[in-house]
């Protein structure tokens, strides 16, 4: 599976959009981009995933560049409860384990 | 619907002791896995299973044993605990383990080995 690069930490003002970038320049054609988050010491929580097209659900939007070498997770109106570590993961569609990096620590500030 | 349940939540062991971390899911998921998370680090895969009777090693399997006798349960055994195994352990499951599925995590077991 391709590796990902994320900033170590980011801050965001409460109520503003949080844009979390992820680079995955070695992604292959059948690999998906996944985002999970981990709030404090809880188990990670699935947020969203995509292959080529932009995706949106009730939690977030995922914007994938046309060349698929990078993506951005957008939390449209960040709240204090969105403070967490966000993991960007690239994974094939087959039966391969999910591999977590160190992620981005997002701090939402009042 | 309880999801993925891990017990115990906290455990302190002495070096050389053995114990089993329990993981159970009630979603009829075929795929289950164990991760460990050290302070300030991401999660690392220990073992996983794609169905009852089938297990495989992950990134850091040494010092841990697993078995999968039922679909619901996937216990993780530490035969002789070492301080290096002090960590938070997470169990996770999904329908089949295929890449497009959501992975559901338990709330974790915090283990300290003295």
C-alpha cells in the first residue's frame, strides 16, 4: 500500500472549516483513500473514504486531486468535539490490513 | 447493539505473567484484528483473522498468540508479559476485511507491565 504524509499538527477556530491535507504521491490506481480519527484515547472512528471522485457524508467531505496524489479532508464547521488525531490511509480494495501512520493532531480552539 | 467489546479496560501485570485480552463483536463480522498503540504513535497491527479458524500475523506479532474458534470472539494472549508490551490495545472488526469496508474499533485495553 502507498504511504501517506500528513502534517503533525494543525489548529482551527471553532465554527470554521478545518482542512486537513494528505499527500499520497505513490498511490496506485486501485487504492482508496481513507480517513479515520481518534478522539483522546478512544478507538479510531471511520470518517470517509474515496477512490477518484470527491465524497461527502454527514461528517466530512473528501476532496481528491485529479492526479490522486493528494487529498484534503474538510470538516465544514469544526467544533471542540472534533479535536482529535486524524489518520489518512491508502489501502487497496483487497484483503489487506489497515496501516496507520502518526496522523495529524487537530486542535479546535474556542 | 454493543459493537466491539473489549475487556478488561485496564490491566497491570508483572513481568513474566500471562493473560488474555478479550474481544467480542456482535455484528457477525468475519474479519477481526488486534492493534497496539504506544504513546504518541500510530496503531500497529499485531494479528488478524478473516474468519473462524483462520489467523495471520501483522506487523508486530512477536510475544502474542491468537486463535479464532468462533466468529464472535478473538482473544489476544500474552504468554509471558514483558515491559515492552506496555501499550493500549485495540480490537477491530469489519464484515469481510475487504478494503472498502469500515473498520469498527473497541474502546481499548490499557496494559501496563511492570
